[in-house]
């Protein structure tokens, strides 16, 4: 996240839509299917809403007692033989990893999916120092080979078609570009990755949950790649955001039931792996990382975003995300959760993201830990407006609209004038790219012959004439 240039999310979304007539409909269809599976899985659990409330309360309790639980986790992890490090930011996190690899003379690592490591820019940091880093998750590996970040928290390459992957693999690992069979492509990647697993000196994982009571942590995957990465190389390095803490083992059952159902509509991930200290003859290094989380915890309007369990349900349901693609957000986190997380890293760079939303509230409705995502998006809009991050043209337009909406008579006059102006204004002015960028992809609505207020006054007058009671 080191690039200071402001993300032009609208331009990125336009580029995704302009590819062809295949990618956007496929992206929308696949993500909505995941949303429908989520709903079906939720309906099968009578206590679903109770689980959501419990999960939200557990996260709130943990976050408001985070200092104590972090120390408890550290103490118990050390007792189990792990080495624990603290990282204030991405730079410290990456330096810890580099120091461990240098000390062990390791030149190649295999890693499973970790949004925290992505957030810290770890892969580029290590590659610049001569370390070979290989993603073991299939979707993450696809994105790595294409030199792209993940576009979704759970399904990193969901924006790609099978044809895209076939062409990519043909260029990078020598497969048949005409063979788009998923089984063939998966087997080809498995063969390509197996040697890298055996040659890696360290395996790296993230963590879905960390248990203060035991000093252990849990990694949930559907491919088993995290287990191989943690079991084959002699060194296991786990990057854990400080918000991943849960107080007790018994709390874990609630979150396991919610996570996969919310993400993909499945009962649980294929692998729910518990790591409690290093394996025999191996080493376990745990890096507890802040990177802005303490700052976010102190933000009254936004601290509950730390409850997020990275399920991606808000992304699957979001009409804007489904039709613009995850790469449009230009950030580690995309979709509704990205809109409320990314500005905490850099308000100026991500100042356009809060406007990449319809505020329909669907994200809030599906969040398994009941984060008020849509409310926070609206709050971020207020922040961006107050700090004048908006373009001057938009600030002036919003200011003028505010004045009009404040004065009923002025609003009615503007309404009448606009109705007449649109009927007689030529299209080259109405759909001017500079004056009306909204009209690039849609027609302006037709004004009704009568406003609601005019109809209501007419209706009331008519009823009064007949002595009827007003509704």
C-alpha cells in the first residue's frame, strides 16, 4: 500500500466491464450463486441469528480486552515452544520474516493464503532480497503467475475464466493452451508446485483464529495446502493480525460454524487445522502484527470493522462489487469490507472507495459478526467530504444539491425547471462526458408528467370537495 496515487475506482471498474461480454456476467453469476448457497446453509441452522449475535459479542469483548488476551496468547504460545514476535507495522513484520530466513539460511518459501502478508507487501519485499516465494493456494498462485493481487478474500481468481487460466498456464508453466478442463489445469499446477514444497526451507501461513487460552491458532483451507506448507519444511512462520484473537477454545465452535457457511455455503472448510507449538524437530515462529489495527480500534465510528473474520460474504452479495471486479478497488481488501478497511491505511489514496457502493445494506445483512458495514460506508463518505478529498466539481455539485434540498420552494422550482430542460436539451449536452459522467452508461430517467406532491395536493383537494376524510 505504498503507492500514494489516488485510486480511480470508476476507471478500473470501467476497464473490467469493457473486456468483453463474458467476464462481468460470469463474475456476477458465480458470486451470486455463492450468496444463494450461503442463504440455504443459514436456513438449515435454526439458531443462525443467535450464532451471529454470539460471535459479534465475543469479538466485541475480545477487542475491548485485547491487551490482556494478547499477553495471554503470547505466554501460552511460548510455553508450547513457539517463538513469538511483535510487529507494529508492515515494515517490522517483513523484517522479522527476513531475519528468520537469514538466520536459517533459507532461500525459498512456500506460503498459503494470508491477507495480512498481502497487506504488508511481504512477497515483493522478500523477492527483492533474493527469496523465492511460491503461493500454494491455487487461486493465489494463479494471481501470482499473472502478476496480480487477489481480487477476492476467499476466491482470489474469481474474476478469471477457465480460458484465462489455460492461457496463463500455457505461458508460465507450459500447459496446453487449448485445454480448459479444470481437472487438467489443477493437476498441472499440482505437479508444478510439488517440487517447490519439497525444496522450500520454510512454510508460511496466516491464521483464521488464534486462541488466547491455549496459545494455538487455526488455519481453515479447502485445499490442504497450508498443512503441507506447515508440515514439510522445517520452519513454520505464521503471520497473525492482533484482531484474530478469541478468548477460549469453546468460542471457536461458533466461528467455525459461521465462517464457511457465510463464505461458500458449505458446512465447514475441508481442512480446519490447529497448530499448537512446533512439530517434533521443527520450529514455529509467530508474528503478532498490528499494522494500523490499534489505530482503528480507537476510531469510534469504525472500530467494529476489526470483528471481520474474512469470509467474503459481503463481497458475494454486493451488487457493485459483483459488476466491477475486485481489482477495481486497487487495494488489498475489496468489496464492502475493503471500503471500510482500506481508508484506515490511507484516507487520501482510498478516498473514492466509499462512493463505490449503492448503500443497499445487503452487506450488513449477511455479515456473520454483524458489522454495520453500510453505516460505516456512509460515515466514511462524511469523513471524505469533511476533509475535502472529493474533487472540486463534486463538492460544488453536492453543495448546490444540499442548498436545494434544504429549501422546499427552491427544490420545487428546480424540479420544474429540470423537467423542462431535459425535454429540450440536445443529447450531446445531456450525455457530455465532462458534464454528466453518470450518463456514459445509462439514460437519464424520464420525468413524470406530475410530481408526487402535485398528485397529493390534487387528491386531497378532490377528497375535501366530497367531504371525505384525509388518509
